[in-house]
């Protein structure tokens, strides 16, 4: 939202005020299905503090996998783990632990 390339369009008081309502924590309490959550601990786009706030609001079964050295990207192993977890919940036994 605040990239220099788009700042003339996006960095406006009304847009900044509106963006406050789109914090992921505001939607986390609506999650009712098992979830696998993963984020980079050095992410400056989606800071860990916001992600933890959302994670703590989720009351459904959940599993957290942190990537302490990552920023705002996904490692290939992270994608594989996510795909295995999804397959396990769709056609498997629903175990929360990624393989």
C-alpha cells in the first residue's frame, strides 16, 4: 500500500484510516476450520506482531510453523509442507502435524 511507486494514489489520509479496518486480526476470530499458519519472523510487510495477534484470536485447531530467517516470501519447503497439510485434511486423517 505504501510503495513509493503508488504513493501519490495510496498515501492519502482517508485510505490510511480505512486500512486500519483490514488488519488480519479483525477477521481471525471468524476462522472455524483447522489452520496451518506460517510466516517469516523478519517480515516487514506483515509483521510478526500482527500475525501473532491474529493467531491468538483463532479458536479453531491450529498449527504454527515459523521461519525465523524469512521475510515476506515462501520457501519451497514451506509450500510443500502446506500442500501436504492440505492433502491430509482433504483426503487424509486430519492430523494437525505437518509431515
